[in-house]
């Protein structure tokens, strides 16, 4: 597989997990699910919008990114799709098919690493 969508470096004190979209439980290595991130770079919530905050941050500071992916056996996180068809880019609604290259261009944490 291609490592174009793989993130292997971590921010300090950052964590990732792949979560089953239907059950909300953590996925095993190799199984696709939604990417959740937690760390000091994650927002606290939406201004005066507790419902949107709860949807985006369902528990303990974990942010639902809307990215679909999986962890391979080497610990690489592979982005394979988006949960929704529309993505907000600089305030505009854009179809995910209109984007070229990786849909996420940032570095994430290593699973379970208290770096």
C-alpha cells in the first residue's frame, strides 16, 4: 500500500485511536474506522454551541476527525476515506472528490504513546 496518507510522527502528549463508526469501540489493527485524536492541540469546543461540541468531542477530549482509516501492523496510520461527502475548507463546503492528495495534512500521535 501507499504511505502517502500515513502519519508516523507524533506531537508531544498526543494520542490517536481508530473507532468503529457503529459501535464506538476501538478497532483492531488493520480494521477501518473513524480517526479520533486527543492532545493539547485539540479544541475545547464550539463557541456557544454545546450540541456541536458534544458531536465533535463525545468523550474525554477525543476529537472525531471525520477521517476513515486504519493502523497497519507497523503502527502507520493510513487515511482511506472521509466519513461525510462534504468537507469544510476555509469556510466553504467542498466535496471530498474535489480534493487532490491527502485530505489531512498534519502529524498525529502514536497510539498509546505518552510522548
